[in-house]
C-alpha cells in the first residue's frame, strides 16, 4: 500500500486477487488518517479523524 490508499478497499482487492475465502486480521502496523469504528452494542459509529501515530490499544 501507498500513502493515502484506502485500507478497506486495498484489503478487499487483496482478498479477491488471492481468492481468500475465510479471513481475519490478527494485527496491523502503520498509520491512518481516518478511522470509523462501531463498538459492540452501539448503533452509531465513532469516526476518528486525525493522524494516529500509534495503534490504539483495546482492553487496557
């Protein structure tokens, strides 16, 4: 991937290209500029818009 590439679309393209049937993400390293997260039991997504220099930790 290159800077400003769409992460979700890049992953979809990779899955299709490699004919992957079952998938999950174990971990990722990098930086993002915008993230949309929907937490469990929530109807509305939370949008984070800023350069995130480290990956957020969940469950700490």
